[in-house]
C-alpha cells in the first residue's frame, strides 16, 4: 500500500471511529486521574523509560508487548499481575483502557506502531530516531496531527536544563556569532571482533518473522537480533542512534532546523562481517548561515574536545579528559563544549576570562514526566513529533549521501525533497515486506 493511500485509509478509519478508538480518543484525563500505559518493546531502554514514567503520579503499566517471550515476561512481572502480555502489539492497541503507549522497539518498528496507535486514539512516547526513513517520519507527524495525539520523541536533551542554558548563552550573543558547529560520537561498542555467528534457527521463545516485520526476510542470526543497529535493515547506524540526540540539541541551540545540503563519507573498516553500517562516518552539512560537521567513529572512544576536571564523567568515556559524545559551538568570542552531563565555556583568548564548567545530568526522568503531563493537559511535549522528525532528517541525509558514494546532496526543507538526484531521492523511503507495507 502506498503512503498516500495508507494515510487516506487512516483518515477514513478515524472518521468512522470504531468503539475502541472512540473510547480512547474521547476520554478526558484529569490532573489526578490515572494514566494507563503500555510498553511496546521490552528491551533495556524500554524498561528504563517505563520505570521512570511510572514514577510520575498515578501512572500504571497495564500491558506489555515484545516478540521475545522472556523480555515480555520480565517486564510483566515488574508491571504487576494484572498486566497483560502480547507478542503482537496490535492486541495492545485494541485495549480500550490503554491511554498511551511507549514504543521502544528496534528502529524499523517505530513508525507503524506509532501511526496505528494514533489511529486507535492512543498517545505515544516513541524512542528516537523517529522513523527508519524520512518518509516514515513525516507519516508519523501527520498521524499525530490528524488524530490530535500527543507524540513525544525520546530526545531527552530537550528536557535538560543545562541545554536550555547553552541555548540562552548562544542566542544572547555571549560567545559572539556562531558559524561552525562540531558534533562527535566516538565509541568502540559497535566494533565487530572476529567473524559473525552463523545463521541458525530462532529460539522458540522468539517470533523472528514478527521481529523482521517490514524488513527483508532473512534467516535468524544472533548478531542481527542483539545488535540490530549494525544493520541498515533495522536502523540507521551510529548517526541515528547517538547522533540523533546531538543533532537535535544543535537545532535547539542554534534555532535552525533547516539543513540545505549534506555530504557524507566513511566506510566499514576492520574485520569483515555481515554488518553494513559504517564504523567511520563524517558528514558536512550546510545551513543558511553556518556549517555543521558530524563525526561518528566506532574504532576509538576518546572523542574530541577537552573536559575540565571535577565535572561529571560522560558515558562511554575512556579517560579523564575525553568527551566521547558532544557538541562544540565555535563563536567569534568564545567556544562552548556541551554534552549530556554538562557544558564548558572557553572565552576567546583576546577577550579574557576563565573557563567555566557547569554540571548537568541525563534527564530521561523529566522527559518521561513531561509526556505524562501532556497526556493530561493536551499540550505539545518538549520533543514533539515534528521536532523529532526535523532532527532525524539530518541523520538520514548523512546516510543517504554516504550510500550514494559520498556526493553532495541538496535538500529542500519546505518540500522535504532531495533536489536533482533521483538515486538519492529514492532513499527517502524504502520498500516494505508485506503485509507491513503500510507507509
């Protein structure tokens, strides 16, 4: 089914309004009413978000869904004896008592549950990246607006007070004009050592066909299941994983989410394997009045940029001074290095002044709470679906340029089209395996 036909079908379904959808969409949740949530995708990230979300007042998790029976069973035990468990997330969407869902699946399963949940009258907290492709992201944003749903993207930097401070510093002109921004993601966690495990039969406790869903049908392989971000079938690699957070923070700080071009080069170096996402990727983006440089390196975890002593240690840090993930804003009067655990300001030498360090922290708890507050108030969340879509576009454009040989691609942010490059434009979407060819 083509995307336009699918969206039309969703609109028609909403117009006729089944009993389940009507109940969910018409329920008005008061400030003190209980919010019933379901978790779709019971891996480590899903469990963390669910735990933090349940810490908000009057929140219950009443259903869980996962293609892996052990994963679902562990979360069901945490949720309580009254929680229901399913392999097929569509059964969750049929539950009239579910108000909202958390989608924490592999990336290729973000779009379809989100769109169908909006159709069923459920609000959605969906992990980043928003979609596997740019067209999926746009379909998710359209579904949220059409059905008047709250959709929060799991870009928790938007809830971090220290990133708001960085935004205010730069927008006030304190470090002068910023015309160059550098984003880095360094790690060794995705480096494949040795050969891949052989294909095998999937365990009986796993619905492998459902796991693949819209992705191509292939034999079960432990590497595909446990490290899905190494495969373009299920993810966009490092840049849509860790990179999505930092690219979104750049948009927040710079007040500009409209890239005009992208050029990505890199490769997959080291031992040969069945993985296909690059472990070295460099992308240069042109915006209207500034340039963004992104580096995703999985062969060395040191990163770039100094880190002042005494502050919080970034995750995946390999030493006392490295910043493996972060953003650097180079102004005419100074420089800011920021990451998830704080930021530093380095005044220009000619301007005088001492460097300053400000501590921050991961704010997934505040992000989850913001979602629940918006489920009750019907306000837009801090990382609304449109924000998530615009930031995910940047990551996808880098991958598209890399896939077409590293040539520069030009982007029309108003029409969301790649200009004068049919081969690259064809990668704005991808064919999906039936019966999941919905977007």
